């Protein structure tokens, strides 16, 4: 039983006209494409967590440049009970180096054309296209 929301960080990395996405292995959103990311450890900033999760899940190195937005993810079962509750801090990261390789709790990691995300050419987690738009346009 959940007692409180969990804080997680997403690493949003744009490189040219591509965005780094991963296919989630676990619920919520198993099988869907989204940003590398995961839990924020006690005493760790969401900025640092995004960079750490980026490396752990993809092998790509990045540098956090700032917060883009926050996303509430609340998933309920058929009886209305909360199964998952996350507050996701989307962090814009600058690409430093490395080629994406799926590690940790993702089954795939790829540079995906931004246009494919914006035109909904792949099955993504909710708000991935919105966050990409913000990343492409800068901070709002």
C-alpha cells in the first residue's frame, strides 16, 4: 500500500533533431517509450538524479542544465485505489558523450527523430511530446 507519492527525475536529452528515449521494462508504462529516469535518492537533487539515471539506463553521459516541468503520474486500479503515484521532474540535459545501450530497467534505448515523437509515430508515455516541445523551445 502506498503511503506517499514518490519523486523521480527524467533526463531530457536533445541532440540535433533527435531525442534520447528508452522503452520502459517495468510498470507503470511497461513497453512504452519515454525519457531515461527514475527515483531520486534521499539527499540527491532531481538534477543529479536525472544525470545518474541517464548514465545507468543508457550509458550516455549528460550535464543537467535546468528544470523543464513537473508531471504528476497517478495510476489507479479498477476499484479506484492508487497503484502508482509519482511526481516526475523533467530535467533538460546537455549531451556529453556515449552511445545509448539499454541497461537497468529499460529494454531499448535510442536516438529518436523529434518529428516522430511530435507526430506520435511511437507509443510513448503520456506527456512525452509536450516535454519535447518544451525542450525544443527552451524554458517556459
